[in-house]
């Protein structure tokens, strides 16, 4: 008798400015029992509950395991061999490093052990985070079904997110003068990499007499230090804190009456596409701080 093969899964989530009660609710709704922190620096200047020690204690109290792996599969690197000439981290080179591959092997082992994991980083939208552009692609290539927990309480598969971004970032009408097939997936990931990856400020590369890049010089900046969050650079669209971007915020229970952890996630719809025309990201305008009030109309900011 032929047995059905159940594909192994990995979820991803970003916390942004979520209150911890809402973050826990997302995990409970999806049945997550293990959080893998993929932040290179597991601390937040603006949401202290997500600092490593605070978060770990909170998760343990809620029967959720916490693992830090930002040292292996984080998104920040300063090794000149892993950077583009302008100082931006080159994800393809990072994927080929021994430490990153070791981290991926660890993640696969955890999944194989039966744990229901979620890769966690700071940015709420996966397409603006290295958990998608760097990690998810590799896991998908190894047979893992990656599902992104989006801010509107919906799941989006990694495959569907790839298709969506190809439509909005790549012009497939362009003629390839070499008559060789174009890999639109690779092109999309490379473009996304250069737009969202960590970049060293004031980065300069010295060049020898033959035009070969030598050891790069990192000139200290007189600007204020960068915020610790991996993707906090995306927040200046608004100078004020905003509420969690839930399209149907009124369907959530109040923080003091969150439901018990479910046995399955069948009540959460899997979306085939989340519209971001030209990769336009919805950034919510400021509104009341209560998580059980309907949010105001969002404004938009184009990524590319």
C-alpha cells in the first residue's frame, strides 16, 4: 500500500512593533513549539520584550522553545569576501560558507526531530528580510515547505511569494541578446539581495596597481549608530510607532483572553498571492495603541 508522504514544513515570522501578546497569539494559532532566532544581534532598542533574554523567558513560560542561530544564519557580515564592492552583504557567497551550511543542517535536524519551528527576525514582511532572501530559498531547495506568517494572519508559501516578486520586480519582456534562458528566480533574488541586505556604512575598497580589490577599509561614520534591529532601517517611513498591521484586527481576542494553542492550523487560510504592486509595501498610519481597535487607512511606500 502506497503511503502519503508528508512534506516537512518551516514557518517564518517577524515581530516588528508587535506587543508580545499578539506575537504569542500568532505562534499559538499556527501551533509553533520552537522559535529559531536568526537575528545577528538578538536585541531591540524599541521593543525590549524581544531582547534575547526577555524573549527566551517569555517563550519558555508559554511552552515554546527558544534557540538562537543568528551566529550561523544571521544576515550581517563584515568579511570582505562576503560583500559586494559597495559593502552590501552578498547572500550567494554567504550561502556557500561552512558556517551557514552548518546552520542549515541544524535547522533540518530540528525539523526532522518533529519540532514545529518558525524562523524569527525583526522585519514583519518576509520580502524585506534575510529569512526569505537568504535562508528560505535554501530550505526550499532541500525539500522543506516554507510558510511565511504574514501580518494579516495569513500564511503565504515561499513559492507563491517568489512568483509574486518576479512579477513585480522583473521585466520578462526584455530580450536576452545571448539567446540563453533567463533564470528569473535568480534575478529576483539578486535584485532583492542588493536592496534589503545589510550594508556597511562608508565602505571603501582599496585597489592595487592591477585593479584587484585589496583589503577593504571601513571608515568610521560620524553619524549616530545604527539601530540593532535587522530591518529597522525600513521604519523611517513614519516617525511614530504604529499598531500591528492586521486587516481584520477585530477578529482577535484581547491580549488577556488569548485562546489555547490549537491542534492544527486549518482555520488559517493559505493565500496564493499577497498584492504588492511594484513591491509596494503597506505602512500603517498612526492610530490608537490598543490592539483591539480597527486601524486607520495605510499609506504606501515602494521598495524598488
